[in-house]
C-alpha cells in the first residue's frame, strides 16, 4: 500500500518524528506499507519505520484474544528521545474501530434474521480466508481455487463507466 502525499508512515499525524527507515529497505519501501499473512493467525505489516505484528488466538467461536506488537530498529529505540507513541496510538485507535465493526458483524450473524449469502467482489480477502479454513477442516489436500478480485473490479462506478463506454 503506498504512503501517499507528504505522509511518511502510518501514525497519528503521518510522520515518523525522526525515526529512520528500517535498515535494508529501499527508497521505494520508504513510501510503502507491506502486508503479510502467516497462516492461520498472524498478520504482519512492514511500515517504513517499524514492523507491526498481530497475533489472533481463537478462544471460542465468537471470541478471540489479540496481541499487537510493534518492532522498531534497535538503534532508533536506543535513542534518548525515542517515542513510538504516535504509531502505537494510531493503531490503538484503528484497531478499536475495526473491533467495533467486527463485533457489530458478529451480532448481525447471530441474529435470527441473518441469512448467509455469496461474497461480493470486494470481499476477496474474507472469501479466501473462509476457503482456507474450509480446506483445513476438509484435510484432504485439495486447495480451493479462489480467484483474487481487486476491490475496484466489478464496483458500481466501474460498471457505470463500462455502460457509458458502451459495455455491458
């Protein structure tokens, strides 16, 4: 994911506050965030100036324990004015907002009115996750073929533009 404009990283104000880019990264990496999933329960994001790791531990069908750790270059962390709170505060706010959405979704799923349906074209991540969980339960060595769909593929705006250009 690109870090756009004058922003330097994902933090409360978008600035690194003098933290140097992580060693071994390129100029291009200094304006990007890389996301990785280590199946089945670790999410990593490599930012220009830190690495963040989320570990999700299922406790029950409707509960998970989540640990979020930040890793900074030891040389930066050794500085007397080192203060990672801008990055940690950003993710504390973001995570709390995400958790609220997840809790609302869980409440909706538990509702008597809930009816399972198909994934939309913008739900490629959840679709892939569900397929991998199903593959794991099946334990038959077969991997479900899930074609990745970019978020803008099939969107209302894209369909409208296609129609305007004479497409279907």
